[in-house]
């Protein structure tokens, strides 16, 4: 049984963590791996590369910009993807895949200053193809 003073201290520590915001993603050299496969099965490594992400405008939080560059939003509209508070959520809209999938591909993930994990589920002919991206910061550019 907790003493009254101790239980109040534990409660205050728990509440203090609720208001914390995550750190922005740090620009720099990142190693990015992508895999794809069935939603409930193991993915097959599709590619792995190293890329430099910069923050030329010196934004206080370049997280959204960097995540969208990692996604490669040149093929898909990422206007509905939210990147905030350590979480990635929303949906990509990929017009080139309309014939094969739903209009929106649900996107979710999380990030920290030095890592990003994200999945995109693409419905295809009654099945779901899951694309996974993991990235980690490996140093400065």
C-alpha cells in the first residue's frame, strides 16, 4: 500500500508526462529501409538507402517536412497526413493507384528526434498490402 505522500508524488509525475511534447526530427544523414508484404505476414525488404535531410528555412519543427520527403510524396498527395507530437497519422491519396486500390491509403507511425517508423496500408483486390518504412538518423550531412 502506498503512503498518501508517495501516491500524490506518483500522480504528479504521471501528469507531468502527459503535457510533454516530442522532440522534432533532427535534420541530418538518415538510413531508410522499406519493406512490403501482407498486413498479417512478414514483409520483404524492398529497398534501403541513405539520404541527407536539411532544414534550409531553419523551422523550429521540420518533422512534417522530413517525414513527407521520406514518404516520397511526389507520387501521392500527403495533405491528409498529420505529423505532430511524435505521431504520424492520416491517409495518403495516390491517384496512380486508383484502378487497384481505394482512394486513400491509411498511414500511421511514430517518430522521435532520431528515428521514424511508419506503415501505409494499401487495399488491393480485397487484400491489404502493407508498406513499412523505418528510418534512423546516422549522423550529420
